[in-house]
């Protein structure tokens, strides 16, 4: 289950110091938390309970917009190729786009259905959407989506990150897969059989981090890493070290 923060906070900076402040003006309720859903050149998007909101003043005030699906405000959002995309959990199209900052929505052509879009990842001039049961979908032009799952033997993708010419996908049950252009995925090595249920994957500096879920027997999570770039074979994201 995705957990949202209890409030939205934007970073406020001055020449002398930086501080955080709550910016929740306009949200009908925060009983179920809230989460930011990406930005466009003119707006910030956020979700609070079952309503999608936008702000044109850096979060000082929020206004409800039409949900991509009735009663379904989306799980994630991303701006790409002059369009704002919303990813949802739905039995129909799980990706919608808006060309008017959320006033209206259109189901994306070729979008996955009957799954959950967990996130978007932009890489190499394309936008990727990773899902809970349908693997990974890609759009290059922002108009049409298609699955890019060749070699991706586990379609339960929880996160994506880049590593030099490669980018990787972390899965729940299959560990980490890598590719250069999404034409074919290869499962990485070095991750133990008990660590294949990932929680995410991210890059910090020149190192990729992959935290598996805690082992039920010990309750102690482990961290699997690879890097830094330029040191074979770790720079290719093919092998991982605990």
C-alpha cells in the first residue's frame, strides 16, 4: 500500500537560511494524507484523499481539478512532451493525459489497463511507466504507449533508476533488471534469493542502491549496491554487492 505524507510542504529559501512550511490552503481534508504529483511549467499537482488539486502559486493555495477517472484522482503524475500525465489504479486505461492543466483528461493510447501505475521515469528522450502487474510501458512522442517487457520476467516493478548508459528496474520477486534501450531486459546478478523482493531502487552520486524487504526470519533489511561508474562490472549495473 502506498503511504502518503500527512501534509504537503514546500521548501522556502532565503539568503540566510532555509525552512519548511505547511502549505495546505484549499485541501478539503488531510485525514488520509497527501502527496505531491509532479509539476508543469505553470502548476504544481497534489492529491489529498480522493481529490486531485493544482496550485499556480507554488503551493500557497490549492484548487480541486477534475479527476482523470471519476472518483480516482491518480497515484502519480509527470510532465513530459508538453503534457501532464496521470498514472492510476484502474480496470480501464491506467494512464491519462491533460493538455489544459487538469481541466480535462484523455485516456492515453496504448496505456496499460487493470493494473497500478506506480511511477514514471524519464530517460533517453522517452517516458516510462512502471506498474504492479503489467511491467513497463513507454512513450516517445507522448501520444502512444506500448509495453517494453522483452526479457522482463517479473512484471511487478517497484522502481526505476539510471546508471550510465543503462537504466534499471527493481521488481518484487525478481530483483533488478537492466537495459540500454528497453529493447531487451537482463536480470542482474549478485542479489541473493532472499533479497529479490525489492522496495525501490535509486541513484546517489555514482552508486545505485536497492533495498530488499526485510527477511521474515530476522526482520533485518539489507542494502544491495553497485557502483561507482567506471569500475567494471558494477558500472554496467550487471552485478550487485551487499
